[in-house]
């Protein structure tokens, strides 16, 4: 199928061929009939992508600060690599879609195959959308009109926050698509509406909807005009639907308001608020969040958990339904907002119109009656000719997220293996990774990899809750398996993996404990291998804050940050000591700044079988300008100190002083090269299974202990 993608690094916009998505639980698979280009939001994205690197930096000063902090801790080259890789990721455009339901995911009620629905799906021939971001289209509403649903809901949510009363005077500042929709809704609510813009055509259109207008392009004093229209009393409220690089619109909005008036921001403007503007009149100011309650709430959007109707009357989905009802009964006219209809294949023309011609507003993209291709797998490269005598490693990758594209694939790019198929539930991510790193096929169905007899090695880099299931399936399919940490999230999953592995011990199974393969760690291990006494070790991890609603914090999906990531440093201590972890105790600070309960501020003490001890301090409440990882080891009157995998310093060692690398190396490349070599040459597991099992159980024990169970034996 075809999808419109924007490259933020090069500015290139393309209609790319990608696999169709797979429908999941609580989702609808939808064939697009038409989509609407959001002239405001999408114009900004395209303009940002086409700006220079300096221009991008000027537009995102907060991101520049993050980059500077990362350079201080990780070094210049790794930071630049990360920044350019992120910019190179294609961005799917579009969020105003009308289409027909092709498939209904498990657990969905109220939708069926063949229904016409409006959704926030992208500009793609086929989209997969969670049910709470979809609404049925009434029979008398055309596809083109229905494509305005999501965009109009943005304005509707702003109006709900504005809380207009019959007879009040409201200003709509900015008469783009959203602004013109808002003019109509406010007029239908019994309000007098004043529309402000610099575009004469939009002002004329607003007049046809019943607004009194002020043309700011003529030099008219918008504040004085608004006050004059209210006999000097001031307007009751202002809805800002414009975009601007300064804060003059907010200042003007405050000046034209009556005492205790309301200002609601729907558009994008700078927010250097003048206290006097709001203090003297006791004005209310609020920023509206997209389509309404539920936005950015994963429980609502992704998991389909609706808010009670009686407590949250207007959610995202119910706002969609209200807009569609307004179109259906004729109180909302969006047909007159359409400027042109353009086929999806001519997307470049459409976006040029959006960026170059301010008179163009509602640009509708049309789609063929049947998708150009509706399969879950596409071929992008001809398979290479392999030497019959060479023992080839043929790989499939499941999960093309950040870790895969930033760490795994760059590390194995030159490993002389055949990259056959990459799978991801996000077709865009899979297509980007597939083309960038030279895979032969791209698929949205990972079973294509498991069922392919050519593929003998599988890399799994999905979300953590899928690791155990996919590891077991891959082992049973006869594949060598590399799975990014953690191996699993529960003891019962570990037992099932162990049972599967014991029936296929000729297969390699490796968990991504890459840090034990880092040059500094291998040097540490070699230095202490001839020690005369137990080790005392401490890791201090400046983990960085992650909000409680992000998936890694979800115990059912990510397992939390200790099970999901803390296992790294437990494994390093086990490797360096050469001893099993026999007991674990932990203490945790539970609350986070956003009110969630997270396991990201915790101290863990490990006791090893040979008498060594290790402490892991994992703290998410520190400064990003401080190094992320520091390690101290005490032994036989000597000390080793590792600073963020860049510099290792020895104190008291007669044969070692310092080891410093120009580029930070956390062992990824070495880990993958040794894994691939082990597959070619045979032999036992690169990391013995008992090590993997021991560290996994220790991470579980840490969470049990932190919950109040005291010291846990492993």
C-alpha cells in the first residue's frame, strides 16, 4: 500500500510503498476513501523538515539543550549519530481520515466490516486505528465532509473549554480551517462572533457564516475594533486558532477581553505571558489539548478503556460523533471549506499548494477504489548470491524501534550476514529500517519470519511483554535467538522459555546484556580474575526521568525499569565477580513527579555465592548533565572506577593506570559479532543459560524485596 511520509532530515516528501498494518485487539483496519490535509499543522511540519539544521535548532531550543547535555555525558560523535538517526526517521503525515472498515479487532463492539468511519488515521491507503479514535459516519454525510471530523473536533474541544453562553460575544482569532469551523459552532450556540485574520478570502467566508470580521492586514487596531463592537465593555472570550512566532496575539486577546473574560489557545503561539494582562482583569487562560479528554491517555486511546459517560460527557470519540451529527443535520458546513481534490499519488503537489498558497485551505486527498497492494509483506531488494560452501547466517528482525535502528542494526551492518526480513506492527518503522539497512523484505506480520525456512536467526527487539512469547515461538521454529533484555517479565514465562530451550540446545539463545562485552568491562574482569578476596561493587545509574504513563513503566507491558533495564548492571556485576547472585534486598522511593508510582528510584544490594557484594543505585531524579553510568570496584586494596563507558581509571594497580576510548563503547558490536560467529562455528551459549536465568530471577527478587518482602534468596 502507499503512505505519505516526510523525512525531517532531508525535507523530502514521498509516497512510499509499505506493508499494510495488521489489526490488533481493540483496533479497526480501515481502507481510506479520502483524507484531509490539515493546512496549519502539516504546513508547519513540512516547513520544519525543509529548513536547515540551524533553522531546526532555532525552532526547538529545548531539544538543543538536551543535545548539549548528551554531548557532555556521552561525547560528540555518539550524540551526533543519535540526532541524525532520529531526524532520518520518516514521519507519517495526516490525521483526518474517512474510510471503510476492512477488519475488526478482537474485543470490539459497535463496529463491523463495511462501516464507514471517521478516524485520526494517516494519509495511507490502509490504516489501523484504535476504536476510541473512530466514529461511525451517518449515511447522509459524504466521505469528504466526514474527513473534517478530527480537525473540527480540535476546535470543538477549544469551544468546550471556552464555555460560551447564549448572547455572549466571542472572538475567533485566526480563520483557517479550525477557526472557520469554530465560527459556525459558536454562532450555532447563540453567540455573537468576531473573526480576525489577515486573509481577505477567509474573512469573506467567515462573514457568510455570520461573523463580523476585522482584517488585521489593513493595519486595523484589532483591540480597538473589538472594544468598539462591544461599546467598550470588552468581549466575553477569545478563541485563538492562529499560529504565530510571537506572543502578540495573546497580548491582544487579553486586552480586548472584559474583566474575568476567557482566553483559550487552540493554535500555536509563543507563551511569554504578561502578568499584568491577566492580573488586572482576572482573566482565565487555558491551552486546549487536541481532540478532547482521552488524548495522550494510553488507557483510553490504546487500550480502549472509555471514561464513564455521566462523569466525562465529552471524550475524543464523543466529540467526533458530535461533529458528524452537526454535519448530518446541516448546522455545520464543511463542504465550502474544500479548495481542491488531489489524488494521493500527487501528494507533492498538494503540499506545495499548502506551503506556497495561503488561499488554499481544505485539500482533500483521494484514494483508488482498491489499494495498490494490500499484502502484509513487500520485497524491496533482490537476495544476494551466497557461496554454497559458506555457512550463512540469514537473519530476521522483529521490532524496528529505536534500539534496533540506533544500536542493533548499525552494529551488525558489516557482519557479513544476510538480512532477509524485518517485521514491525508499524509498517512505516519497518519500511524505514528495511530500506536503510538493506533487508530483502518488509512485513507487518512477524510469523512470516518464523515460517521462513531460509531464516535461521531471529533478533527480537519488541516491547517487553512480547519477548517471552516470541522467544518460545522462535526456538520452536528452530531459530537461533537474540532477544533484547529483559528475557521475560514473570517467573512462569522464564520456566516456559527454559523448557523450550532444553529441547533445542543446539540453538543459540542470547539476551542483550551487551555491557558485559564492553572493552572496559572485559578489562575489569581480566584485572580482578586473579584477586585474593571478594569484590565490593557499586553501580550508580543516573537513569533519567520517564513519565509514569510511558509503556516501559507499565508493569504488564514494560515490566518497570528495573526488570526492563536494571538487569543490565546486575549481569555486569555477576560477570565481573564470576559468582552467582544468591540473595537480593532493595529499597525504593515510589512516587514520581506526575503522581505515578514507578520503580525508578531504587537501591538494590546483591550478595554473591563467593562472598562478593554489589549495590545498584538506579535513580531517575537526577540531572541529565551528569554521566548516566558510573561504576566503582574495591578489591585487594585497589580500586577501579569506570566513567560512563568512556574512561576506566585504576588506583593501586601496578600493571594498570587508565584506559580511555575516543568513542563510547557499550559492547553492542562485540556482542553481535561474537553471537554471529558462535552460530557459524557452533559451541555453547555465549552467555550460559544459568547466568541469564540467575540475573532474570534477581531482577524479579529486587522488585519483590522493594515491595516489603525483605531479603529474597535467589
